[in-house]
């Protein structure tokens, strides 16, 4: 289904209409949470690619926090979020080690 496309409701019972409304609201919240996480990760990866140790270090904590919030809200699976956090942390640690050497 395309993003923002209306869901066709076949039955016009009040309970069906209510569930359709709830579904749209939840989808909007999930989309916002997903966008927040992906934007934070993209900014951090950009800083890592640019080998900018200071800005990457500053972006790490908010990014990990956004991932944790997405996990707690059910937007991301726990293993997926932990994998993202692990890979980002390893990249930051490698960047900091290279800067010290």
C-alpha cells in the first residue's frame, strides 16, 4: 500500500470505522517514529563517513536513545535495534581509535 493512501473500508459498521480510524492514527505515529530513527542514523553515518570524530561523538547518544525509544514503542524489533546500535558503536570506536593513532 502506498504511503498516505486511504484504506478502503468495506463495511460501514461503527466498530469497523473506529478500527480504521485507529489504524490511520497508529500508522502516522509509527511513521513519525521510524522517520526520527532513520534521520538520526543517517546524520550519524554521515558524520562517520566524513571522519568527523567530534560531531559523530555528539550524535551517538541521541541516536542510541532514538533507537531505544523505537524499540520500546514496537516500531523496531529488539534484535534489529541492538544490531544497529552495535554497528554504530563499533564504527564510532574505530573512528576514535584511528583519530588517536
